[in-house]
């Protein structure tokens, strides 16, 4: 895996994740206030379904999510003579091409896949067991990268672009979780906690603390200070001869040894729900408030399965590729970055650092605060959910409003709108078919209606997710 491939993930993850993958937890926020939902326990350990269940193996919960502040076709492509062309087209002025690009352009993604799960009631306690796989990634591309691509080769004078803050962090791990929640104060207060044993599979963290490109019409002069951390079974670095300087050796990816568990860790989720049903003020009796902190924890990667590379702050001369192919409008966004990163790779001279120990990485913690108000007895509630995800290099927030309707005991639906990413172009919808016996099925998305290009990029929305699951209920309803 070449360094440019690692760097390209910050762009290419958009395409992959739009096909599927907040990454705030392992469930859509549209399901947070649905009492039939057993997956909402992952959003708040004190939230419980109204019936026990056994998840159908491999099908009980599949959750995929991606969000960004920039990477959609409306920001990166433009209409020209009846065609859609990239921001690199020669007839698109730089001022227009860069007008929708933020100073920091991020992508955050999450995948949660449950292999086995079950939940049951024992007295006032609810127990939940789950074993699954989780994967997540955060990436950031600063605006200066787009400026370099758009204007760096066309200017009559030499200009320096500061590309610092390019970053990519991601991990894949297995999770074994046990949740318990109990009620107190005449069932007004519910407290819950989830303990998790984490089995690390892989990890990557690319951080450009300093990366400056002085761009002329025929060359780049680059100075960099970059750190790359990686973990995986028996991971080792490999190097190739530098095509610009045969006396140098360039980092060219990783080799892996025999399979083992590279890292172990622990995690904790805590949550609380308070029902105002017994307060003396009448209109408050229909109110519930909830709070949760999730993914407090770490994974420690062992010395034999961890590698760290860094580049000394040295100067490198790079002869850039021919970018004329970008002017015809047919070159894709990924082609543009793939060509450019071939050259950016030369600016980062990574070499392995000696290490005497492994490495400990923290989880991506997240917080949920909810308000729910009953507007129709046992039929409909209105909900407000504030979610924050604390990422490696940036924090993302979302505000979700929902109307939650249960016309029958076996049927529940939620209609929601998320303020930060929907921009009045999409909404959320969740449907649970939940008979007390037989098979239960749910399908949910916080961003249901999106337009996707032939290249699988969102044309307008800045977020997309989907969740589905199949389970078998048991025990009586609560």
C-alpha cells in the first residue's frame, strides 16, 4: 500500500462510504426514541427495547454511515456548456472553483456489523450481549491542497502552499459488549452501563504536522514533517528505490506476518434516562430526558504489531506530472487526486523510527443528549437529540428532530430531520415491524433521500447512512 494510497483514502473513502458507510455510534439517531428498537442501546446504555430478543446471526444489526462538509458533486464539479466538469477545468475560474471549499474538508465514516446479539429482562434489569466488528475513519484535506491543484501550476510566479493538517486516522476492531440497565425511583430513573472487550485488528494514523509546497511552473520544492503510525498482524515497512533520486529509498507500503490479535483494549458506555411522570407539574409529566457518553476507552497495540514512521524536515525537489488531462472535463475527481498525490508522495520522505514499546490509541468518544415529549398517549412522541462525536482531528455535531409514531404494538415508525447535514435536501425515516412473536425487521436512515452520481458520490447531501436488522423476539412486552 503506497503512501499516496494512504493519503488518497482521505478522498476515496467518500466513494466507498457513499456506497454504504457518524459515525457517532452503531445505530441511526432516527431510532433513538423508538421503544421497539433494541439497537438504540448502543446510543445510550439506559435505553431499552420493550421486549427481549435474539438477533439473527450476521443480520441483527448492519450499520453504515459517512458524512462530510465538502465532498459532494455540487462543491467539486460545475455545469459548463450542458456538461458537468470538475473544478480543475480550465474554463472554471479559481475564484469559483474554490468558493465552496472550506479551510478544512473532512470525511468521517463508521461501519458496525453485529455477528451475534441478544437481550433479555430479568426483573427490573435489562441485559444485552453483543459481539461484532466495527471500523471507522477520519480524514481531513485542507483548502490549500485544492488551491495547489487549481492554481499552483498556472501562476507566473512561484508561490508557497501550506498543506499542513492533512490527516487520516482509522481503525478496525472486534467488540464484545455486555450491557446492564436498572430502574430506580419508582421506575422514573434508568441507569445503564456497557463494558466492552476490544480486539484490535488494524490501525492507521497519518498526520502532516508540517507540509509546505513551493510551486513553480515546472517544479515543486517541498518541506515536510509527517508522522505515520500503523498497526496490523506482524506489520513491517517496505521500501522502493526513489524514481527521482536512485540513492534514496522511499517508503512503499507494509508487509504483514502471520495472523494474530495485534491489540487489546477496553471500552465503556454509560447512560441515564429520567422520566418526569411523577413530578407535580402536569405538563412536565410527559417529558423524558436522557444523557449518554459512549466509547470511553482505548486499544493498546503490541510492539511486534505496531510501526511508526516519520519524515525529517528536509527539502525535496519534485517534477510534477502533466496535468493537462484535467482540462477536458472528463477526468474524474479521484483521477485528479490520484495523479497529484503521485507527486505529493515525493515530498514525504518517511523512515521507520526505532521503538522499544507498543502504542495506545484512544477510542472516538461520543455524547448524546435527548429530550422526548409524549404528544399522544402511547402513540406518538416528539424528540430532540443532540449528538457530538469527538474525532481524532476534528469534532462533528448533529441536531436531530423526530416524530415517533406507534399506531400498533407491532408497528413503529419515526420521521426525523437532522439540522447540520440535511440542508433541507433529505430527511430521516425508520420503520420497525415488531410482532411479539415471529420475526422482527427494521430499516432506518437519518438521510433517506439522496441523489447519487454514476461515480457514487453524493450530488448534494453531505451525509448518508443506512441501518437494517432482523431478530426473533421473546418474553412479554414491558
